[in-house]
C-alpha cells in the first residue's frame, strides 16, 4: 500500500518513453542527456539561484524564481473503466487538497480530454493487468499511456499506475511510460498522501522544467551568444547566436571543449589562472579572441558564470558573448597576430564590472529579418530522436534530403516523394515551369503549360511518390485525388443519370438579383455586424480560431461575416477601389454559390481556408516578401477556391463524363471551374463587380495570380509544388547555412531571392495548399469535425459510384468498412508531414506542427485500439 516513485521519473523516464529531451533547442540535457529528475532540478536550482543578474527577484523554497512560479494547482485526470471505491477515494482526496480533478471511463474520451487540458497527473487503473480492463501484459491502459506520451508537452505530466497489492514493480511499469505506482487502497488518507507526494516531487520538478523550457526559448531567440558547458567544460548547449558567431551549424559545437575556440590568444599560465578562478566559483568578465570554424579569429566580450548544483558543487558554466563593435573575422594567421590585441580578463572580486558591461552582455535582441530563424526552430523537431511509432515525429529525411540534393532513400521518405533535383527531366520541367511563371505573354504561358502537361502525361514528371503496395489507404488517396480517373464502359456510360448537383455555368443577371434581394444579411459595412455575432468573430487572427461556432450562430453564413472582417483588416476594398456595399454583395453571391448541402466543400470550408491564408500572411517572413497585390490575390483566391464544388472529386467527374470534365478536357476540372465561375459571376453585374474600378493592367495581374492560386489546390500537382518549394526556396537556405565556415544568409540576400517573381508565385501556391488541407493542424475539436465531414462526403461519393456502376476510386471510403482513424494517419503521413515541415522551416509555424503531432497521436491511438479489438472479436 502507498505511492512509489522512481528517482528517474521526472526526466529519464520521460525521455526513455518518448525519446524527447526535457528542454533545449539542440538537445541540452544535464549529464549528457541522461540525467535523473533530481539532477535536472538541481541544475535548475543552480541556474535560478546562482546565475540571476543583480537585484533579481528572490527565489522560493523550491529554488524557483517567484516570477516563474505557477499559481495553478496540480490538475488530475482519473481513468477508470467504471466508478468504484478506489476512484472515489482519489476524488475525495483531491477535493480535500483543493486540487482540480476530472474522471473519464473510456480511453477515447480520456485521450481527447488529455490533449485538450494536458493534466499534470494522470491516474490509470491497472488493476486488471494491462490497465483499464486489459489482460496480462500490455493492455488498453498501457497503450493509452504510450499514446499520451506522444502528445507534445507530455514530459510535464506524471503517469501513476494503480495496481493490486503484490502487482508489478515500478521497474516493470516504467517501460510502458509510467512514472509512479500506487498499491490499491480505499483509504482517503493514503490517496491524499500519494497526491501530496506527486505534487511535491513530480509536479514541482515539472514546474521547474517548464521554467527551464521558457529560459531556453528566450535563449534561442537572444541576439547574444550563449553557451552552457559541463563542469569539465564540455559544451552541452549553444544558441543560434553562438552558432552564428563561431560559424558552425546547429549542434555542431556540442561535445567540444569550451575553451578550444574561445581563448586562442591566452598563454598556459593565463589559462591556468582563469580555470582556477572559475573553479572557485568566481565570475569572469573580459575580452577574448575566438576562432571560427573557418580558422578566422575575432574579438569579443565574454562573461563566464559558474553554476552550482548538487552537493553545492559547480555543475555548469554559462558563457555569454558579444562581438566587439560588430568586428569582422580577422584573416591573418594566428601566429602573426599581435599579443597586444588580446585584452586580459579580470576576476569579479578584483574589478567590479560597470553597468554598461552588464548591459552589453545581457542585452536580448532579435531581428525578424534573420533568414534562418525558422530553420533553426524546426531542426530539433525534424531531426530529433523518434519517441515511438505513435508519436510520428517529423521526418528527419526531409532536411537531410534537401541538403544532399534530394537524392536517395527508399520507401515513403521525403526524398523519394519530392524527387531528386539531379534528374535531367526534372531540371527540364523546372526550367519550363519557371519560364511559364515568369512569362508576360498569356499565349506563351499557355503554350509552356501545355508542354509541361504533355511531358507529365508521357511520364517525365516523377513527382508522384512511390507507393507501398500494402498501403491501401495511400493508394486510394492517389486514385481518388491525384489521377485522371478511368472511363466506364459504353454500357455503363449510357445509363448515367444527370447529377443532382448539376449547375449551369451561365449565371444570368436575374439570378444574381434574386440572391441579393433574398439575402438575410442586412448590414452595409463591418460596423453593422449584428451584435450577437461580434463575439464569435473575435480572435479570427489566431490559428486556433473556432469557425464552426461562427457557422452555428450565423446559420452557415460564415463567408459573408468572416470574409467582410478579414478583407477589411487587410484593406482589400481600398486596394480594389470598391465600396463596402459592393464587397458585401459580392460576398453574398459567392456564399450562395457554395453548396450548403455539401458536408465538407461548402462556404464554411471556403471561409476557413481564407482565415488560414490570412494567418499565414501575417507571418513576418511572408509580410516582408509579399506586396498588397499578393495579399489580395491570396485572400480572394482562398475565398473562391472551391466555388460551386459538387462534393465529388475530379476522377469521379471524369469517370461519369460530367459536363465540366468535357468542358475542361479532364484537366484540372474542378479547379478551372471554381476560378472561372468566380470571374463570370463578378463581371456579370456591376453591383457585385469588385474589380470594376481597377486599371486594366492591375486587373490582369490580379486575375492571373488568383487563377494560379486556385489551380495550385489540385492534389494531382501536390508533390510537384511542394518539391519545387523545398528545392528552390528552403534548400538554398539550408545549403547556405551548411557551407564550410559560412555565415547565415543576410536579410538582403533573402529578400532578393524571395522577391523574385517565380519564387513569390511558388510561395503563394504553397500558402494556399497549406491553408486548404490544414485540418489536421487545427486543435483536436476542429480536426475531428472536419475529418468526419470530409469522410462523409467521400462515403457519399462511393455510394453513388456503386449505384451508378462507376469505378470506385476510393474503395477504403466505404461507410461499412472504413477505418476513419487510419485514413487520417495515412493522410498525414502521405501528404502533410513533409509539406508542413518545409512550411514551418520557411515561416515559423510551430503551433501547426504541435497540433498535427497531437492529432496524429489521437488518431493512432484509436486505430491501434480498433486493430487490437478486431482479433478479440474474431476469437469470440
């Protein structure tokens, strides 16, 4: 009876089960990444007690600065298959201690609750053997722990297993992901003691880890070069500014000696004196001569802080450096340098540093124009260790493939999906694509586009990824979203009936008038939005904005209300020189020409994609590259990108010989229709013609950009666009950083590269693609709803294909047999992971990657649960 914990539970267990470091951008961990929680806590105590600047806030009894101490009480999630005496005891104990406590009885609901709230303590009933009703060995509860461990920030959660007396030892539970165990007891006092133990050990330690993560986040964005070394001066962490100062790539300095490249001008006696001073716990401030990877030297100001940890001994040395007057590297050999140029350092006890010295050493600065800020942030996510199959870490082959030119690799690696830039045919396709994108002549652009299409049809474009014959989901996605369909036989063809969603493209002025006259929207401007809707429009500039709530309260008029707000925020009416009532009329007509009876491809989806595009347009790098024309084209293109969508895929329309497939010769059928109808409607009636006051040249430019943006949403060209974006934009940045002795790319170089017309076009294409298929990057609540909607639309298509005798392009989307969770994990693996990794490397969107990985863990847990349930049902 009682609560037992593992001394390693705080960090080591978490890293063993998840493969994630507790904190740090490039893997800094106490004692070379294998430290126990107590050691980490001691290190944090040292950092917070010893390294604080003058007149810092006092620390509490736990060694944490009071300003970083959380006021929130420990939150608890109880997972029991049913409410019993044991679960009630934990609830009463939590109530006695004034702790937040919630209970769930199904693994699916528990997973949802955990992703939503990230509880500090998760108590799982394992008295049945495998947990929550499981048998011997690993059961449902153990699988649930593994899935929760795959969720981001799970390292801050303690997992407690409730076992029977004489049950498995803690050592046996640790591999499953548990930190602690509690031997069954229906004593409220025992449960209270266990919760207090968790609160005073694991919870307090996790608070310190969270503060440490905040400190590392600040260091990663600091303009000062910061280095943390062990007590033997072995480098364990360097921030991006340090890597830049010494001309090294991220993580390259780790395991090196701190002094090898720091005091190249010091004599042996000077170094001995310096080391003795540091080992006595004295700070050192002075000038030093450093050596870059290329061999060039430079002068810099340096402050070294000894940090005490366990047993009062020095465990770490923190070095803060700043180049003197932005001095450039010296090019003369080291042996020819004058010894007089090296200023000697001083002990803190000998010379008191001036306030200016502290100011220079501790100043934090960050320029948004630094080209590789996003790349540095994405590297630990992409190249980090793989925690487990359930966590689905970002594919490390992506950036490795880019650095090596995209070659090599089998299976479903990023390299094989994106394709090799060394292939001659791909070079030809790339040159033709650039010529087409940069062409000022519509006739020439059309001819080049036709040439590209012919080359692809001839098999010249190897952008489509190789398929695993056993991956049925991926095969169906390719067949249903990326191919041209297969023609039905003549016998089947003659029996096809007119589709219920058939809608003529010739929209007459009377129909537009009917839409405007019958509209329920009475506002003339944004200031006239009904008061009951205003609260649901707030936060539209945030990624986690809940558009489904707006859909509910506006009776599915999301495109009008959200569209008006976003377009006004970007001053679109001013750019187009149109009135707000004209824009409002236009939005109503666009809203009406989305099919409200579509489960997924309706006006809410159009508004959602526009909101995503607006979010991306606010990213610093994109703001620095795009002009007003690019912003307006991206927003309007997103708004109309699925206009008049019939709720069926291109292969379906081709197979059924739909009039749109015949009209557009089976090429980009829906995408061509969406953008064509937009301009047909807009120019039909002056009351909705938002382009009527634009100059001819501006309208031509805007129309060309909108057409290109909408056509880029075709999934058949997904890997082409992502591959070109990765190779032409992301790859040069990484290659520049990885060159021997090279510095980071300058703001001027990045601006020149990114503002090239062909590159801006490519960025707009990937922006709309990331907006269009970003559902799995939304919070779980939104992700689940969108997944259900798109699946239902695919189910309806399969039903109609069966009824009409058409080829079934996506057999796995049969409502009787479909495994929805598996379909979502396959879509993430096949289409999303590499694209959003590259997009994050470009414009820094960590929230999207975090949501995607959390959602993947959720779907994977459900898929594994269904997979394990199938053999049990068969045995019964």
